[in-house]
C-alpha cells in the first residue's frame, strides 16, 4: 500500500519500546479491522519526527480484504497524522 504521514508525533517508522512507531500504529489498526495480526514492512525507515509521502508498505493477511474496503476502514480509524 502507499502511505503518507506526519511524523511529528512518532518515534520513527519501527515499533518502539519507549515511543510510538508508525509501523505499530498500522499493525494495530490492521489487527483491529481484520482480527488478525500481521507485520507491516516499510520500503524504508524514517527517524523520529520525519514525515513521509508516498512510502510503500506491504503485509500479508490470511483472509484478504479488497483494497478499497481496507483503505476506507484504515482511514476511518487511523489518527489524522
């Protein structure tokens, strides 16, 4: 999927033990929607406070959803950043 985010409130791309990473937010949102856990792989990493526009991320689900349905569901529950 193609994503963009304002990194101002994040501790970078990767899951963090003492901060909030973009990867964690996406994985938690996908789990909430699909009721299954997954690992979201980013095409690159950003550091704390760094924004992204057009970053590619991928993940695999055992019960795939249509792209438009997943996009609508993610946009409905993800924070505006």
